[in-house]
């Protein structure tokens, strides 16, 4: 089956190459971006890799993985001063955030497509002593070529959600032998939880290469406030806008439910302000237009002039930028973490918790099941099943300051107690690097 995968990816590249070229031209993307996806990182990154003493290559798919990689990349640079640290991403939003947040690394580029030629070219250009893949993005050709080049690959913060595992078991008769062949190409799996470790072993990861080190997301630093956040805080205080409600990482199918919940809040407090933050850029326009169609006065973050005051009539502020959401949770009197009212798997609830804001989320938290369960058990979060229920919970938290602050303290304390995964993972990485000869 692996041979068939290689054939299919080669055919797909031949068929899709014109599409990628056309898409890049239509979007006005620089040719460099396409070349990176075809395995040719920028020349300056290649030079740094050659000048270093064995490159550490971190791959962070998108926004969540980039944020989790921040404390790790900082500590790697401090501990291995002589080594070059490079970071790749898959998505444009991840690339943007990496360039903004990962200031300690030596370079950032796009991960190659999983085509043997592109993968081989990228590995020989970067010349890594070690590749660290955040979470569990499994690319068979990449793993195979890395093993052939004697480059160890670590899956860090690895997880297999209950939903993904159920899907695997449903198709196990077909894909089981394939994963059993692919997973042993990795050197080490550092899993978030014992359940994740057990699922990885079941799927074919060698027993002796799976360890539980915890969730790196707990080790993220408290997000900094952006210039926009400081401006908005001052404007809210000046206009006595209260309460401020932040709905973050909202997916397209949740927007109407969130607005229904906000309607319940605004009927009680006319001076309320909703910060509506869609998860993905392709949802920015839809979210803003849906709110406007519902009768709310909407302003988009990208249209704001810091030299002018916020309009007194604004009901909804649509956050159509990347990287500013986390700090805005500090302004909230109530929050919602999206991707959870619809079957989307949920999103990171730690960002509001760092500011002692109790996260409210929906029933779909498959990607953060253990974290959500811990928060609910500690009475540090609330789970809802509909927009109407979300609105009622928001009202309760806004009205009951003592409850809100008690839950917020519990959320912050729980976050702090679970720190340490980065340090545990770093010891495994250091041990592996000690056994790996630096690149010539």
C-alpha cells in the first residue's frame, strides 16, 4: 500500500502542478512560496543551516501548533546555541503568526508537499540533525525520506483524538497495515496523555518509542496585549462600555448561535460590546455580514483608525486579523471559545484561563477532551449545548462577580499546575541530539 501511496502522490503532483501555479498567480503570491512547497527553502535559510552545527527543524502546521512551539523554540535556542533552529508551517495563517511570534528562531518557511522529490530536496537543503513535528501530522513520504537520510523525527505533543481513532478503527482493515508500516519510521512519540499514547501504540508506533510528557499548550506564556487591545481598553473605559464579551475562534456555522447568545446579553445591557473573532480568514467577511444583517452595528478591526474614537453605536467588533485574539481575552467579562457548538473538535481554552477568565465552550471538544474534562471537574469552566444556553451562562457570569472570579482563579490555577511538558520534552530531545552526529 505504501508503494501505491508514492505512485498516487507523484501522479497528483503532475496533475495539480498547473493548479498550484495558477492559484499562486491569481493570489499574487511570490514564486518563493511555491518553491518552498516544492522543497526549495530560501537561500538565506539554506546558508544558515550549512553554517550551523546541525539544524533543528520544527514543523508547526498552523496557529495552535505555532503557539505551542513558542516556549519550545525559545528553550532550544538557549540550550543549543550552536545549532540553527528553523520552523516550517503548512497554512498561511500559521506562517503569519510564526513570523510574528517566533522571534528566537533562525528562519521560517513552508513545509514541502508530501511528494518524494520535494521532500528529498528540502531535507538535503535544510540538512537537519532532528525534525520535530508538533502534534500528529503524519506524512508518509516525509517520514520515509527522513529515515533514508538518517534524520530522526520526533512527534511532539502528539495526540490522536477519540474521533480520529474511531475513524481509524472503522477503516482499520484497509489503513491498519499502512500505518503499521509508516509509524515505525519515526524515532519517538511524545504524547499528551496516556490515552494518546495507547492509541499510537495500537496504530503501530513501537512500544519503546512512545512516552507521555504532557500538553505543551499549558507552557505558553500569558499573551501580550497588542496596540489595538490597548486602544480598545482605553476606548471601552472612556465610553463606559460594559460588559465586554469575547467570542474567540468561532467557526462559520457558529456565528448565528453566538449572535443569538449576544442578543440575550444586549437586551439586558444596552452598552455591551461583542468582540467576534472568527477562526479562519475565509470566515471574516461572512461573520461581519451576518452580524450586520441581524441589525447590529458592526465595525471590522481592519477598518479601525487608532487616531479616531470608537463609534458609540458599535455593537459588534469583528476581529479580522491574526494574532490579536489571545490578548483581548483580558478585556472580557465573559468569553466563549468556539469550534465547539458544532462538530469541529473545539479550540484551546487556556488563552482566557491565563487571564483568570472562565472559558465557556460547547459540547464538541474532541481535540481538547482531557483538558476540557479537567476544567469542568475543577469548576473552572462551563459547557453549553446551544446559543440560547450560552447567552444565559454569559448573563449569569456577568451578574455574579463572585462566581466569575472564583471560576477564573480556578482556571488560572489549573493551567499553572499542568505546566512542565516543555521541560520534559526537552530532555528527550537533548538525549536524542546527544546521540546524533551534527551535520558536516
